[in-house]
C-alpha cells in the first residue's frame, strides 16, 4: 500500500470514529430523561420553553402529544401566552433545517406532569 492510500484509509477510519462518537453522545442524551420546570409558549410558528432555573431557551417537540393539547384547552385569545409546566423530557441537538437558529437544543417532552396559567413566584418571573 502506498503512502497516499494509507492516508485515505486513515482519513475514513477517523471520520467513522468521529461519527460513531457523535451518534453515541446523541443516544446518551435521549436516554437521559429528566424533570424540567419552566415557561412554555405555543403558537403557529414557535414552540418554546424557558428553563426557570438556568434561563436557557429550547425548541419544544411534544412526543407525548399531550402538551400542545393541554395548552390549547386554555383557549387563549392570542397565541404565545406563557404557561408554567413541569415535564419529563430529554434534550437533543436541534435540526437546523427545521428549527429556528435561535434554539441550539430541542427539549423532547415525553410526559406532561403539570401545566398551569399560574406562574409561581421565583426565578420564572
């Protein structure tokens, strides 16, 4: 094998290793379910969540299909009214083709624990 061929083989082996590490990291994030509390806003163009404790914003994917329904049941006159929620979720890297560039992470909701119009005192205000 000549030197050029060795470099090509090394390059592809390194690329495969990096890809495997990235996939493992994303899979670990999916397996790490956590409870998170904060403010959720929903409307035609944006589904966002602000973590009360860290202040980080996330795009929201409702895999349980209960969060959007519960929000809709409040019958707000206009979209994007914030509500307080507590959910079980995991965080993944946002798909830049689907999600606005403002959100680098997506919160995938797996279970809705609490939703209320009453925003508690503390870091959420």
